[in-house]
C-alpha cells in the first residue's frame, strides 16, 4: 500500500508540478529577424489556453516589475504564458525604445500568437494577448481593423494596460478627437479591456475615453476601467498605485481573461488581495537628494538636485557649483550613459547654476523606477548633457 501511495504521489507531482520557464525563439514576419521570449507552461500535460504578454518599453530590464508576475499568475492558474522580447533581437536599449514603432511591435504580438498556435500544448483557438504601456500600444495595433476590412486574428481577447490610445503614437484612428465619424472610430473584432490611471502623464486619459466612446458607438466590445489619481505604470511593482488599486487591476484583467478566453484551467482563479502589494508599494511621499555629475562642453558642472513630493506633484531644485551659462533643466527617460533624445518633463531655466521646476501629477516613487535622469543641457533638444544625475531606483 505504501508503494502504491508513493507511486501516486510521484504521478501527481509529474502531472501538476509546473516546469521552470524556458527561453524560446520564434520566427518573425520581418525578414531576417528571430524574436525571443520567455515561455511559462502549467503543470498539466493537457493543451491549455495561452496568453501572449507584450512588455513595456523597459524590455527585459522591467520584466520583474509586471510581466513576470503576470506570467507566474497565469501559469499557476493553468494557462500558458509567453513574454515577448521585442528589443533584444533588434539590439535596442531602453533609451532607444522610441525607435521601435507600434506597427512593428503589433506584428511581434501577432507572430507570438502564431507561434503559440502551432504548439501541441496550446489550445490554438484559445489565445489572448495582454500588454502594458508600449506593450499595450502593441496590443491596440495588433488587433485594430479598418471599417469594412475584417481580418483573422490569432487572439480571442485583448487587454491594453495604459497603452497609448492617442495619435500619432498609434497607427489607428479614434483616440484623439472627442468625436469621430463612424469610419474613423477604433475597431476590433475581439473583446478589448483598457485600464489607465487618471493622472497618467504619458497617455492622456481623454484619448482613451474618446477611443472607447467612439468604438462603443460603433458596436465594438471595449471596456475602459480608470484608477483615480494613478500615474503611468501604477500597477508595476514600483508604481504609485495603492495596494487596493494594484489588486483591483489584477483581478479585473483576470476576470476578463476568464470570461472571454477561458476560466482558470487549474480550477483556481487568479485572485489577489491588497495585502499582497502592501510590502512592495513605494512610499508616495518623501525627499531625495541626488549628486549631479559634470557632462561635456562649456558650462559643465557638478552639484546636486533635490526632489520632494508635494501633494500630487514633485518639486525639483537644481544647484550646480560653477555654471554661468543659461541652460535648461529636464527629466529624461534613460540613464546618463544613454539618454532619451528629448525631455520627458521640463524644469525650466538653470541660470548661474540654480534652477527649479515642478513635475505635475507625478509621484516620486514613479520617477524612482530606474529609468529617469535629471539633465541640465544647453537646449531642450541637446544630445550632450552639461550635468546629469541618475534618479535612483526605489528598492
């Protein structure tokens, strides 16, 4: 009897123990390009529904903040999950993410869906797609249709977590003007969920409201869920969303997947509580001082920058040691070694080494995600910094 029980336990472990994630390579419709990703499979050997996960523009560096937690949730619930890496194969660092447009990333999503549909462990007619930020933009691009131009999709449902609803970043219509003619509205043949914070400084809330309203008016199954006071990337580990908001968006997306793709194959639906995020939620307030390092050119100088949370805004005070030039203070994406080509937030003039500015509707915790730097430059579009400081990552 003991041997029989032990044998059954071994069998159960074989059936239900989830394998470790694996790196995969799959074909792209772009000539000469092989895409990569991380594949998560459930413990059951039976074919399962699958989800393509399109990453934010931080790529592999940001996977731990949103993409991997989602892949693990899906794997535990019995789904197959594939995190797509659009950047490594193209040799693009975070600061160069703007070079990769929505059309290319949307095609990456479609290629990933086609790859999963060919796998024996996937139910080929039950594949969905989710993405955040630039990955949400890729989702919107991948599933969009023009009026009267229906096309087959590998996906049954889609989620764009604060994806760019507005033109010109996306190649679709319907996201900018409050009203659009019927043939200009955003269209898709599958259910779509859009989630966004009301203080998102990257994606104007009004554009997602307009996109949703115009689409709904034309019979498109699109749902918009907003989160009051939340910034861009509010539900990432470094995001400024409250624990309640982070739990709610996870449960909302999970319920959408269960409704429009398939209920949890493991029989245990994805459900999280606010307590699960309490320890990883960044403090909304605070004050930090970062050292400014001299850059290149006449007027370069060292010094410091002080960032302080003031209500819903962040104030920035710059003090350099020896600069007599009239220059510009900015916060740019990237790091001092490789900066985004223009300022994300403008801080105003820096005269004789002193300047200050206010970043509206932004949490300090959001700026401390490891992807921003304070820059003093001769002009707003200057490629070389006179002084620079990486805003530290909030750990």
